[in-house]
C-alpha cells in the first residue's frame, strides 16, 4: 500500500474503511494531530474505549509492549486501535528496530495501528533508520505526509473553519490573518478561535484582525520596516523598543528586517526586468510566504535603486557588528534604524 493523500485518508475515516497500519507525519503538525485524533477515535469505536483504544508515547515505550497491545483481541468490537506517538527511529538500536519490523509485518486483522509524529521532525534523507521504517510502513500500510500549505490553501482552511464556527471570514481577510500571524496552522486556528469567540456569529473584519490577532515576529518587524520607509522615526523606535522589551533577540530582529528589504529589492529587480512581482518565488524559498512579495510590490517602486543598495549595505554592516562585537547590541540596532531612516528620506527626494 503506497503513500496516500489527505483526501484519501479522510474518505477512509468517513467510510470506516481502515487499513491495518497508518503512519502520519510531516511539517504541518496541526494536521498530523488532527487526523491522528480523528483516525484513532473512529477506528476504536464508541463502546468499550478503555479496552479498544490504547495510546503509547513512542519515545518512552518499547516495541514489546506496543506489540503486546497490538496482538491482543478487541473487546466486543470488530476492531481495536493502538496509537503510538513520536517514536524516534534514529535513536532505536538494531534489536528494537527489528522488533518494530516484526510487529508491523504481523499485525492482526482486528487491529488498526496508528503511528504519528505530532511533535517529532523527520529528515528522511539524513535518517537512514527513518527511511527504512517509512519504506516498511508503505509496504504494509498507508503513509500520509502532511506538507506545508500554500497561502491559498491556508486561506481556504481558515474560511472553512470560520464558517463551521458560525462566522464569516473573507479570503482577503484570511490572507491578512496569515500575514499577521504566520503560516503555522496551530497558531492560526488559535487566533481564529479567539476571533470567532469575540464576534460570535458575525463577520471577522480587517479591523478586528488588526486589533485582536497576536502578530508574530515577522509581522511586527514588517511593521518596523514600513515605519522606516514611511519616515516615521517615532513609530519605528517604538516598535523596536517593544520587540526588545519582549525579549526578541537582536539577531532575529535584524534577520527579519533584512528579509523585508531583500523582498523589496528582488521585487523591484523583477518588475524592472519585465517580470512579475512573484518571479522571486521561483528562485528563492517563499513557500507559504508569497504574501511577502505581494506586500513588497506596493513599496518597491517608490524608491530608487540607490536607496535599496545603501540600505542593504547598512544591514550587512549591522549583521557583522552584532555577530562580532561584545558591545551593546541594542545600540547597533538603534544606529541602524537611524541610517535606514536617513536613506529612506533621501530616496523620497531623489
């Protein structure tokens, strides 16, 4: 049985047409957890769940105990479910890995074994043990990998989630929520839950998102870059002070600020070359970050090339200063903001 899609998994759960083994993993941990719960609940049934559903922490439980649970018969039911979360194949000794292999290849028809990684990250290219285990599970069960979602997919999920909660969220405002909070589904649905609780059965507007959603570091530093480019020194320093007071690392702040300027420069270069503003996504990693290029398109044409080149030089100098100096890193950032403000002001009059 090969790797299956999310849609195929959803159909199997709805129809109670279960395979004997499922392996759920991938970068999108929210979906791994979501389907892990749905699958184990449906596979174990509604009656006698104390007997027909057993859950194990894969990092603390050995294969012998898991195999014993998998081999035991269900109690007055067609099947039972055994859930194992976050086993670490890379840390398994040879004997333990062989026991896992034996267990997987001898599962009884009355057991649905669900192996899921709601927290653990897997690198199949580097982890030889993981590659062997995943290949084994593909041969004996269904494997589902939940990769990162695109902006469009995230917006669709949020709009659907709002509708299920009795609220209205437009695709445009769903995109705004993604831009504000980032692309992590766990964080996004946490913010959506909060907004829906506030509006009850109304519309989630742009004003509500701006006023209530908790911005991630990227969104807050993006606000910092907008303040600098608009020449609002007071606002720029206010945002910087808040970031530092909240414990954000200066190196992390600088990295995101540099990314904002790189976005602007790349978009400007693309448009000047007769290409679209989204062209950089074909050459750089903008997966689930396409909105950054759309945001950059609004400002990229307002300033001359010299302003961007000068700003990038200042950002590089600040990066070197932060990583090589033992002095006050706050002063490095404050000086940088002052120089970027001067360059932006000169760019307006150029």
